[in-house]
C-alpha cells in the first residue's frame, strides 16, 4: 500500500485544475455580455433607423390633449392619409382656429359645414369660426398607436407627459416598470461592487515586501 497516496487529501491533485476552470466561466460570461451588448446596440440602431424612415415618409403628429381619450389618449401618435371624401364616424385631422385638430366627424350639414367632436365623454361638439369645411381637412386618421408620441410630448410638456405616461401604464405596466428600474439599480450596484472587490491574486501578495528583504539578508 502506498502511504504517500493514502495520506494525500482527497481532491488535492485536482486543485490547480479547479482553479484554472474557475476562470472559464468568467471568460464565458464576459463574452456573453459583449455579445448581448452588441445585439442590444444593433436592435436599438435598427429601431431608430426604422422609426426615422417611418416618420420621414408618413403624415403624422402626436396627441397632447385628452379630448379623444380613451380612444386616442395623450402620448399617442396619429398617422393620417388624405382621402377624396370623408364620412360621418371617421376621425379626421384638420385645421381650425389656427390649430391642428383630430376629432371625430359626427355630421355634415346641407350647406357643407362639418361638425366634429372629441370622443372624450366630457367633450361637446366643436364650434369653429369660421365653420369647418372640407378644404380644411388634412386627412383621415388611419392608425393611432399609443405611447409612440410620448418622446415629443416629454420634450414640450415633461410634467404633463409624465402624469399621462404613468396613468396609461396601468397596474401591470407600473409593476413591469418598477421591476425594470429595480433590475437596473441592482445590476449597476453589483457591477460597482465587483470592480471594488480585490482579486484573490492581489490579496495573496505579501503586504510588506521590505520584511522579506530583511529576512533574506
């Protein structure tokens, strides 16, 4: 029986291998992090480019009043197409009283005047001077995605935009937003802590090299 082998602690011969393999996951994680960052940047660039193209070749505007809530709340972006004629029940965009409006067409009078109204239950039929006519109509609202207009709304009315943004999120959206903010804070904190923690190699180095020199003498 070989006493040398018997007295050797179990796993001692594997210690160098385990130390070298412990660095492999760190390298893999750093590589995965780089890939994730590159993928995130590519997706963000594609979204920005796609958004720029969409906004460049479409007739659109953002909504900043609640007159069409809840169908088209503040922070929505409306896309408009010109039509040869417009019909009662359609949401149209038009010029009136020096502003641009987007309200539902509720009536066309025999003399050609158009009657519009916001879909908000508290809204009343609009009164314009001079009356609204077909020549004032820009087009029909064909698409009104929510939240897409919030960037512009935040630029022009930040406090008002924030109130509506939180309101439109709802309970589920608020929970998701809270989790996302918490994850971002946790990730930032752990990354900062990791950078401040000394490495094992640095910790094993002698803290007083002058004492070793004296012992050798």
